[in-house]
């Protein structure tokens, strides 16, 4: 029987990666979690209050707990970047940024998605200081406050409707005078009194002393706000496997079956990078997909596949 360095290598130490490793370890599957920037989008969240069992904690605290749980269960962690992933007849071959190389029977890709940024001045500096890319995650922290939401697709309009139920004022900033969102969402937003459309405008600068205080537009107009939500899209992080030509949907997410396996045998995926969970990009969904991937791999090992 061919021996590999690991039964399973998990690429992506985030909301999906750590739970995958934790469950795999509990199944006595020898696994390695690799990524250079553990934590993912959640780690930049100032406060999280929608993860079951956690009343209130920073995103970093939650990810640290995820990591500790995986390590405690038996997962190995390597904080490097994976630079190359290749598929062979019986296994995968993985190379890292420091030149390390590993072989593995199975791989779980848990690399998430990359939120598109505005490129505005102050955007990167104000990350974690109420520049957010997820209204569902952070909206509740702005009860009774004024916020800016940027975008013109369905996600932007539906997030604006959600925020309008919580916030005092929601400015929708869009660079055009028409939306690409479905008309039903646009029309609903127009009927909401505390939503104001700011069209043909782009964000130039986001600023504040400790947290977001104002958003300056390229026209020179300034919006006073306690936070800004950026909803201009995201891209599934599939770079490592694109050369294998796995099936994707129209948005570039990896198509997986009910077991979290992609169209490449032995390659599983979990979290925001996949088409599963109705693309509800939440930590609880990513964690569940990771656990399911580990369970599916365990079943294959038991069957001797």
C-alpha cells in the first residue's frame, strides 16, 4: 500500500479549515493544515455576536479558539503559503513558499473568497474599525446609527434593506444612476424612508480617529457615518486548482456534491469557495461544510478508497 506524508492536507486555516482538521483528527485521520494568514475575513471583525454559543467576541478570539481546538484534537499547523498543488493518479503533491513538499491522499480546499475592495484612501487602514464587507455579520452593531453601503448588485440592495431595519440612516452609494440588481429590490429600497440613494458617486476616502467617522466621495461630498459596508462582489479563491479544471458555477465557485467533493476525485472543498450552503457566507456554514468534508473522507478511508 502506498504511503503518503498525510492522509489529508487542508489548504486554508480559516472558518472551514480548522473545523475540517478538528473533525479529521477526531477520526484519527493524519492531517496538516497549511496557510500563511490564518483567520480569514472573520479575523478582521471587531466583534461577532451571531456565532452560536458565543455571546460576544472578536473575530480573532473565535479563530484562535478554532485553531486551539484543531491543534488540541491532533491537527498539525503550518503557517506558510501553498504555492503549488498537483494531482497524481493516487495522491496530491503540495509545495509551500519555503520549499517544503508533502504528499497526501486527500485535499480539502478551504481558501474562502476574496472580497473586492474599493481601493479608496483609508480603506485598508480602517479594516476592523467598521469598514465591513458583510452586513449580515456586522449590521447589528449599528443599531440607531448612520451607515454607508456601497454597491449596485442584488447583494448590495438586499443588505441595504436589512440595514435599514436596524440603522437610523443608510446611504446607498453607487457609481452609476442605474442598478444591476433586480428591479424588485431597487423598488423596495426606494420605498424605505431611511434609505437615501447617492448615485453617480464613488468613495474617495474613509476616515476617522479611532473608528469610521466620515466617507468622502470623489465629488467632494462628505457623508457622516459610523461605518461603511462594501458590497461590490467577491471572488472565490480557486487559483491553486484552476489548472485541474474543476467544475465551477457562473460566479467562479467550486461545484461540490452533497459530500463536499469537487469534480476532481479526492479534492474536497469547504466554505465560501464552494457552491454549497446556498452561498450563505457565514462562519457557521463554513464550519459545517468543513466537518462534512472530513466525515466524507473518513467514510472513503473506511471503504478503502
